[in-house]
C-alpha cells in the first residue's frame, strides 16, 4: 500500500490521501494524487455521471442515492463533490510541475508537425 501512495505522488501531485468514505465492507475510498483509490489501489482519474452510465439501472438498484461513479465505486452527491475537489486540487498542483509543462509543450510540437505533414 505504501508503494501505491508513492506512485501516486511521484508526478508532483500531493500524495496525502483525502478520505472520501468507507465502503460497506470497511475499505477506504480516497483520493491519492490524481486518482480515486480503493484501499490504496487506483480505480480511476475521473468521475462519471450515473445518468450517462450504461448500467445506471443496476447502480441505482444497488445504491439509490448514487449520482456518480469512480471506476466501480458508486458515490453520493456529497462524496462526488469531495472527490472532485480533491482531484481538481491535485491536477492544479500537477499542472505546475516541470514534467507536466514539458508534456504540454511536446504535445503542442507534435500537433504542429502533424499540421505540416497534412499540408
């Protein structure tokens, strides 16, 4: 589990876990770095609205108050707001790192080269 915490924070994002909630079986749902984690293992890096999920009926049967999904974890509106705020803060920290800046510059250069090839 300690390795998962280190992996999440190596890119400059904070690796301090933000507890979202506990599952019915006692596992921790946390935001670690830029990822929602279940018991310290990465689940996803984005939340999905249940209304647009292909299995929304099964999700609502299992947890009627679910509004968002984090991978396979259903979240209530309050849980989703807390998780999204933590993800946004981690993304802002990551976006300011030299590695993220270099990545954006590399993508921009690739896009320019692609345009020149198409001409």
